[in-house]
C-alpha cells in the first residue's frame, strides 16, 4: 500500500512530522513537490472549513488525492483566540516568536490559562471529503520552555504533563499531540478503507 498522497502544506516541518506518524506507509509529498507555489486560500473562518478548502483546492487544481490539516490554538480566557488565526496572530509574517509574545501579553493578569490545540484533517479522495479531529487539552505556560518543536510548542503544557511540547522528543509529542490524534483517526480510516 504505497500510494502517493499530497499533504497540502508548504511547511517542511509538518511534512516531516506527519511522514513520521505515517511510518513511511505513503509516499508523502508537500505542495512544493507538486509545483504548487501559490498561496491556497483559507477564507472560511473556521478550522474545519479551511482544512476542507485547502484539500479541495489541490484536488480541483492538481487532480490529486490530498489531505490537509488546519490547527488552531484555542485559549479559553481569550474567547478561543487565536483559533483560526493561530499562524497569523501577530500579523501576516507568521512569526512564531511574535505570536507567542502577543499571546503571553494578552494573558497577563489572567488566572485562567486553559487552552487546547485542535487539529482538523480533511481528506479528499475522488472528490469525496472526510474529516478527522484531534484535540489536546492543556494550558499556556507563564513563559517559553524548551527548544524543540515549532509554532506555539514552547508555551503549551499538555494536560497531565509538567513540560511543554517543546521539551518533548518527537515520539512523545506525536503520541499525545492534537495532530497525532487526528492522524491516528485518519490512519485507522485509511487502513480500514
């Protein structure tokens, strides 16, 4: 079962992380590998909507089965922000340092630091769409911890752990992460289907 599948992301970190979770079962390629360099629209205003929009775009424009994921960090005390704007929280440059700084600033003086990461995977095969969701509950640390991972990993402490995602090795993170959980549901579906 070695089919080629497009993962609708321009982020090589994500392609690597997902390839690892998929255990080399698929020939996973990113957008650059299929010559897709344009910015795919993400205009639906929801995490699930954007995931579907990205996967459909590749299917419709490149004729390949594709899956895409959209992930949001939802902070309860901030009305579930940054949510769908997670990557763009501090502006269009998508700078993780600026994003984390803004989030920590917005949480100053707030006692409720509960947060969750939510990933939705949308899989388009032959024009049919299926979605899979993974959630990990946790809280926002008072400051950055650890240097592994990417995005908001240094300030997210998953439930039941006293370390951030950026302090975990990849295997440990993949076991409990939102993306790992959504991928596991997706994998079970692929194996069964």
